[in-house]
C-alpha cells in the first residue's frame, strides 16, 4: 500500500489542535484514512456526483468556497491521481481567476441523498476547455450531521449575477439562520513541497440555525465531534483566513463568505450543548450569486412518520436498546442490514428538532419493531436525552431507513468486525446472514463482558447456525471473560487475528467503530494482501476529553 510520510502527516497547527483536544497521537493511526491517491471506490464515488465543493484562495489571499457542476459524467478519474472536469466556471465565481491560472484547492465530494462524503486536496489546472486536478492527499470521512436531500436539475436561462458587500443583508442573515448545512474552506502553507500544504473543503451540518449570526459581520459556528483529524481547526490555528458557502437549496443560489476566524475552546455552551468548541468568524467580504447552480434539492419531509417507544432494554451500563413501533397501522418500511434510522426529537431548551442517525441493530425480518442500541455519551445531547428522558409511550419522528453501508450482495463469506457500539449494524447483518445460511464471522472488541452489548443474542444466534462463527477480544479481560477460550481472546483485534481465521479469498470485510480502530484494521488487511474493494467501513467519532 502506498502511504504518505506517516511520521508527520499533519502540520503544526493540526498537531496543536489534536493535542489541545486530547485526541492523542493521531498521526500513529491515521494512515488508513490518508492516502496520496484515490482508491477505486472513491474514484467511482466522485465521478458519479453532479457537483463538487471546492475551496481555494483568490489573488488577494482570501479563502473562498464554491461549487462546480456539470452534466452527468462531467467528472472523470482516468487514474488514481487525476480528476478531469468537463465544466465551465462562471466569471462571477470568486475562484474563477484562480482556477484559470492554476492553484492549490481542497475538494469535497458529498452525496446528500445517502450521506456519503469524501475529501481530497490537489492542484487545479486549466485546459483548453476543461480542468484537471492533480491529487495530493485523500481522506476518508464519517457521515455525521449530513441532512438527506435529493437533487434535480433545471435549465439555466439567465446569466449569473453577483452582488458583493462587506456585510450580510437581512435576506442573507435569514438564509444562514435557517440553514442546516454549510461548507467551510481553510488552508495552510508550510515548507515548500510539504504534503500538508494546500486547502481543505469540509461539510458542517446541524439543526436549522446551528450557525449563529451575531451581527452582519460576525458568525459563530459550532464544532461537533468528528474524526479527530482537526484539519479545519488546525488550518485556522496556522492561518485564520476562512471561506464559507451557504446554499439556497430551493433556488440554487450560492452565498459565499470570506473572513478571518478564531477558535473558541470553551467546552460548553448553553445554546448548543453538542458543540465541543466554536469557530468565531469576522466577515471581510460577501458575494451572493442567485441561481448560480442548475441543481435544486428537496428534503424527504413527506417520509417522516411518528414512532412510539414500546420497550427499553439496558445492554450495558452505557448502552441501551430502544424498541420503536409505528403509531399508525401502516407497516414499517423494510431495511437492508447495516442501514441507519434518521430520528428527530424535541429536546427541552433546544430550538427546533434535534436529528441524528442511528444504525438499526435488530433483525431485518422483524416487521413489528425498529431497534436502536445507543451508547450514552456525556457530551452527546441526543444520546443523553434518549437515555435519561425517553420513556415507554413517548413518541419520536423518524424517516425511512437509509444508508449504503450494508451487507454485500451475494452468498460469499463475510467478516463483521466491530469495536464498542460499532456492533450495532453488525448484529443486524449477522441476523441476515443467519436467515440465508451465509457464512459469517462475527469479530467484536470490547473492554470486558460488562461492556459487551447484545452478547447473549449473538451467542444464541451463532449456536443455532453452523455457518456462523465468532471471535471476541477483551482489552481489559478478567479470568471470567476468557472462560470460553475457543471464542474469547485477551487484547485488541488485529489484522493478523482476522487473517488467522482463514476465511478465504472471496470474503468481504465490514468494519464499524472509532476511526483509530478502523484505520488500524484497514491498513493491516491491505498489508496482508486483502483487495481494497473487499474492505467496507463506517466510522464514528471517538469520545475525547475536554481540555
């Protein structure tokens, strides 16, 4: 596997942010997510999208974020280090001149309909009638806080206009005040040739109005738990110039904002208890481009329905399973094993509904209930509400199950690898494998049996199906945890442990857990010769201490 210089994959600003946040030595495990090329899955993903979000700098050094689009198939990836774009960049775009002259950029590919995203950085080069991007770094991403939307294309007939100002207008303040999605750009330039040089484009999402408009020239952006890379926060420590993009999803308007930022490390804020820190932005310039894109987006509001909590079942001291049934008489929509359920609740003291996506942990054949097994996070507003306040009989809002991290089709063997609460989609997949007599290995890591959720259910399922197997690894094992040494092991899961199971060359490997865990297993499997297209993952941000 080709890797970057993993001795120092992050620049000084990112390292400072990671240390201040208590994230540990991220550089030791980030190699599974940071590459110098686009894996085949990411090439397919980026080239399937109708638009890309791009960050960069103008001639005056200001940071901007924009959106480039084109007809179906406008992006191509002829090899892992090159993206070609068949697109026209409107002259009113704040990065149009930079693109034509060639510049460092950060790129975010995001599919709002199924909450997938991936990022890369590179250099934009203009060609006669197109553009090319030379890839420098690529990043895997988690799907947190992405609000689902479907898109459609309209025909643009009018020339794009650009309205510039030094402050937000009342209309623009209203757009930001209602936004549940924004895009953020930042950059860093260190030693010549350093792989960490360049720009980063990232997504931010939350409840409508999660970005606070202090006044016409000041914004406050919450920073939620993520993958602990701290690319944006680290860039802003190194260089405070920042670019923001707000999209009017109904009209295709693009609101570009540029300014300077300061990171507020205050750990708590009554307005947004989920925020770990805040980015305070002082606005320098605003550009409003109505109808700048031919794309329009809709939220799947019509699919929302009410579900009633009919049972709570404690699984460990920190994980509880919640069973939901429909309030009406309509059957629950079916779901693919591994998919998540988007839910919304009204948390007292919060403006509007709070929404999260939790993996469905029950059997796909259970048509009477949806089961969510949720870990209580001390800094998680939704998980604390579910654990501390949601009672049998209470009602929540939910949309149809969705997500692309699902059991691969076919009848080949699968290895389901998880750590902590990452077992939730794996248990659902195990049920599905049992129903079709598909060979499956269930490999889970926990601290001890006391922290091992759903272990009895899994053990019973495996005992009744000869095609199912399991291995359990306890990092803080007691003698009682290792009573069945055929199944239980002491220590943490490694790729060598998985290879020793000899599951065969046709197996698919599915991973779910904290980013550090995923990265180590992915890198190890690739080093052992497992094809990259056989490894699938979904990650979530690990809990870290406040500083």
